[in-house]
C-alpha cells in the first residue's frame, strides 16, 4: 500500500496506520434526500440554483454521466441520470484552492462550451460566479477555458495563445498536451470524480499531485481519498462509491503513487469516454433483454476520446438487436460505438469475462467499426 498525505492534512487527518484493503469497506447506498434538495439541471439557470442552495443550506442532487436505466422490453427512453448528493460546502471548501491553481479570478473571462448538466462544467461556472469572473461566449474572448481532453483536441485551436485551459479527466495524452503547448496555451489538468470532487491536480505539467486538502492512498492498486470534498452519497440508486470506517472513499479507479505523483488508469467496471464515466453494468443491464446469445460490454482505446464503449457479441445477429435496444434505452453517452464478434467470450481463471482480452480482439464483423463520431464527443 502506498500513501500520500499532504503537509496541510497531517494535522486534521493524522498519519493513518497501515490497513488491509479487506477491512470494513461498505458500498454507499442511497442517502436521505430531504425536501431541501436542489437539482440544478432542472432549473433554467443551474448556477443561480446552486448559489441559492448555498444561501439557504440546501443540498445538491447533481446529475452525473452515470445512468440508473433498468430497461425492459416494452420501455422506451427509460434512462435517468444517477445523482450524487452533496452539500454546497463540499464545493465551496475547494474554491480558493481552485482559484490559486487555475488563476480564475475576478479579472478572468471563462469559456465553458460543455453543458452545465456536467458537474465539471457546473462547478467551473459556479466558481466563476464565486470569484466574480466573467463568462465568455466565444473562445477568442476567453482568458480561461474548461474542457475535456477530447474537447481540447477538437477546439483548442480556437483559443488565443496565452489562454489557460483547465482540463478535467484522468487521461490527458502527451500528444494533446504538447499540441496545446505549441499553440501557446497553458494547460492545467486535474483528476476527480463526481462523488469525490477534486483528487489530484497538475498545474505545471510535472504530474498529478494531491489537490490541496486531499489525502491519497493506493491499496491493492485502487485509489482511495479522504477530504472535505467527498459527497454524502447518492440521491437514488447507488453507484461506485465505497467508504471505510476511517473516512476514506473510492470509486474504484486503478492507479499508483510514485512519491507525490499519482497516475490513474481508469476503472475495471467503467469506460471513461470523452469525459463521461459509463458504468459497464448499466449498459449491460439495458441491453440484456434484447440479446439472444452471450455478449459483453467493455472499453476499447480511441486516440481522441481515450476509450469508446464497445460490445463483443457471440451471435453476429445480436449486433443489430442490441444497437436498436441501445438507441431506445440508453443516453447518447452510453451507446456502443464499436462492435466485434467472437465465437466465445474469453474468461479469467476465476471464470469471469476477461474484458482486458476482449479489448485487444480485432473485430470480425465487416463494417462494425463506427468511424463517424460526433464533433463534441460520442453523444449521438
């Protein structure tokens, strides 16, 4: 087990003794959703809704890229977003640190091209209101921008040299970062999750380090954190969040610590695509009723989006059936982008589907690779 406790955290959190990953870890289930809960994405002005929630002490039920879809053969459009329940204080506690790391202050003009239904964009817009920064309607007007790695690839050339780009996501390729640097952009990169908020930040290209106020451990290759920024749980069905009795939390991301530098390799139960976290179980549950033979959902590498959702079928005819099911029961971010066929699903020694091996298979379905991915990411 490796651990990084920032100096600022040694007082409040203490130096925690070594522990086994097999301790009393519990999956966080549905938290109490009282009447004083605000769903910002359901308001005409989500930023104003969050500011009002902070004034009144209401909690936030924030939509995430996960879905609670449990489709049946007769249902259409049955997906609803999984919601994380958190106090506004869990965001406000990080605002000053975010200001210092990004330079977004009252003199800044912030461009946020993505939807405010995404927590990374909503946080950035709320923080801008907190510090009195302006909002830019066009990239050429911006001093700062908030983008995913895929958006930086696609739209970075629209920004002026000297613009600071805050990039959210565990994976920012050297090629993307290098191209941005050659255009004169300053890239500040962070890793976090809707449940955990900020975990690590790289302000200078030297690697991800613990965000101020965050303690990080890696236990059996799984990243655990402890901070004031972690959410209370879920407003509805549970997701990936787990906690231990000492207040540490994880969403299951695989990673490593080398001194103060943390690297994150994603989740074995999820596909991280164009900034969205797609839980494999959600997609398989939505497709299962349409399948006539065994199939598996997994991720496959993509140069621009990091990964794309991929389905391997053992009956070629299932591709059309499952594709039709996906279009009627899954949100755009969760729909498969690649299809491949194999005679049998490979298994691990424990008898589980070997998704790592599936990710390396070459498709035997002619024309199964979808090349027409949309401009803003896989959302069509």
